[in-house]
């Protein structure tokens, strides 16, 4: 969820300073009362601007991923995760962005495996 912009934050603080209650302000700007309290406290500290969160995920080189998928088309997300040292969701998202799919081939044909179960 994205942070509210500076303009809204300033309007909320200004509205309360004009004399509106925190509850009225929350209803008027369609935010929670907790948000109003937080913005007032942040304004007192001089830190009203939204904090920038550092991006901590690792980037996966798309060409290396393409080469690995071409070399090992039967690799699972877990195996690729171990190779690239990132989360399986990171691998999945990058594969999706590159429009690559991982299709598994069955080592035992389905007809043979179901026949073995019936016997």
C-alpha cells in the first residue's frame, strides 16, 4: 500500500489546527483517526514527509535466468532459488516478467504410472 502524499498530510494537519476535531478530520479526509494522530505527531517532530523504504530485494539478471532455464528446463522454482540465492517468489516474478514458463516433464509416462497403481 502506498503512503499518502505530502499534500494530503499537510491538509489534514492544517484542518486540525483550524479547530476541527481529530474524528471530524478523519471523516472529512476519509482516513482513520490513527492516521490523523500520527500526522500530528510527525508534524510536531518535523517529519511529516513519508519515509522512503529501502529496496532490499535482489535483482536477478534476466539473461542468466534465461540461460539457466534453457540449460535446465525441468528445474523447479526451489532449484532456481538455490542457484540464484533469492526467494522462490522472486524467481517466479522474474520468470513471469520474462514470459518464461517452467513445464515439468514426467519421467514415467502417466499411462505406465497409473497402470502400476492398478496392479
